[in-house]
């Protein structure tokens, strides 16, 4: 009797998703550990691997909405393997079980673990893992042109996506209509919203309708932060092997402000106020599938280097499609930086049930009055959106002023004063 392939559980709150892509065609012979398909949910994208070898039969199409536990394929273990496809004992390591019973390919484990299911062992397309091979073929990229970042130079899925993005950005710019011409007579086209985009839309609408959101603004002089980064950047990189960015300063400033104004570090649950006594800070990261907000756990206990490494690690996981539900849950406050896209000013929307979100913006040299004289300083607008049901205007303004004060005097953070 064929083995049933079911959609695994990817989180207690997730009941359905979309089968995004089949990595193995219908009727093909698969080996244990081969990547079969990707399941896209409203929060994460997960890859499902085969638990046994045999002939694969699709029961649903790519793009179909599927429920957790639904049978989407079968594997006939009695099917004869085609010549050259039989297991040799060195094939991809069997699927591993996570704490909640779902399977994960080897690439989702630590870097020291075998990664045969996630990376290639060479430049030949036949040596690529199914997931990597699919991306190479889908993007039309020659594997020989990709520099693998995996162990022993293996090509990872993220390497292919990064190469594709680099190739796309190097192309001459053109208008949308010129770059993607539509067939004659077709002025519009339709496509189904991804689960992540649907969830983002629902959450944004909910935040607007169910909270009394209000935004207050301030501006910050980044002279001291820039001077500190310039002075110590080389030594910081040499010691910690990562650059000292702006975000770590603002994470520390936000923690300081949350400690000073506890009302912002709370949430409403029915008719009760839940006061948080911990500082798990969400940092928004833009991906090709939408905005994700991974959480820096106990940010008050992290050093500047640990904050930078954690953010960089989340960014890589997001690019590689390896962000987990646990990475995204439980934050008490969110920081988003529209400045990386050139935004001068915006009013960020709350990330419920949090009652505060800080918006950073682009840095501009502007004339400002300093001790009665006009000077050119690197300035940034800050925006704090807060839930007015829980946070009063005085508390919100004081919170943002505290962020400004701490960020403009970074030495105070280092001295813990």
C-alpha cells in the first residue's frame, strides 16, 4: 500500500496553507530525504521531505490551498527505481523529526550537520539537491556561476536566490509595462494572494479597526552615533566579525525607554492590562514574500555585537526561507526601518497585541540650530505609533524623547547611565 504524504503541522495556530511548488514532478522516483514540496502558510514557508523512497504521485496541484494533515501525495515503495536512481547508502540523510513531529531537511539543522538535502556537492546540475535544482532551473541560472556558501562550497538555496536578485538588479531599468509586456488586448492580469500577503492584509486592517492608534514624531541627531561607528568600526569588525550598524543602538535605546516608561511595554487582553517584564524586541525585515518581524529575545541582556549577529542571522534565514514560527512570536515592541528604502517620514501601523512600534527613517544632512548657530547635521525623523487605549500622550512623547536622548548620547548606554 502506498505511503501517504501529509501536510505537517508547522505551528499550533496554523490550520492551512498553500502548496507553493512541487520540487519533484508527478510520477518521478524519489529517495528518502528528497525535498518534495514547499508549504506556504500565513507566517512561514516550510519544505517537506520524503520519508521513504518510491514513485511519487501528486494528489493536489501547486497553488492549491491545503489543510494541516491533508494527504497531498503518495509514495509507492514497491515501485522499481530507474537505472542510476537506487539508493547507494550515501544519499540524503533521512528526514528528521522536530519537537512537534514535523520533518525538516538537513539544511535546517546546525551548519555542522550533514547538509546533503539542502546543498550541492559540486557545480554539475545533477549534483544539486532537488530544492536547489528547482530554483536554478526556475531562475535560469548556470550553477557554475554561483559561489556556494555551504560546507565545502556547496550551493544552498539562498545562494541561488541571492544570485538571481543580483542578476535582476544589474539589468537596465525600464517601465513595468516595458519590462513585462502583456499580450495584445490584455490590460490587466490576476494572481492569487500568497498566504503571507493575505495575513499581512488582515492584520493591518485589524490593527486599524481594533486599536486607537496615534503617531507622535521627533527627530534625532546622529552625529555621535556616526562618530562612534567611524572610530571603532574596524576594531569592532576585527573582534566580532560583523559590522556595527545603526539598529543595535536603537534596540538598546528602545529597551532603555521601555524600562523608563513601562506603560508602552504592555498589552490589552479583554478588560485586563498585561504588563510585560521582559524585553523581546521585534525587528522588521523585508523579504521577497513580505515583511517579517523576527524577535530578539531578552534584548536587554544582549551586547551590541550579539544584537547585530542576531539581526544578520535572521536576515539570512529570511532570505533562505528558513524563518520559523518561533522566530516570529512573542515580541513586546517592534522597530521598523523604512529609511533603508529612502522613506523620509511615515506612520507605522501597530503589530498587535503590541501597543507600540518605532519607525526609523532615512538619514539626511539638514541645517539645524545648535547653540544659536546653524549647523549641518545628519538627522533622522522618528515616529512612534501607540495604542491610545493603553498609552497616554504624555507617556508616548516621553518614551520617544527617551529614545532620542539615549540614541543621541550612545556613551550613556555603554556606561549604563
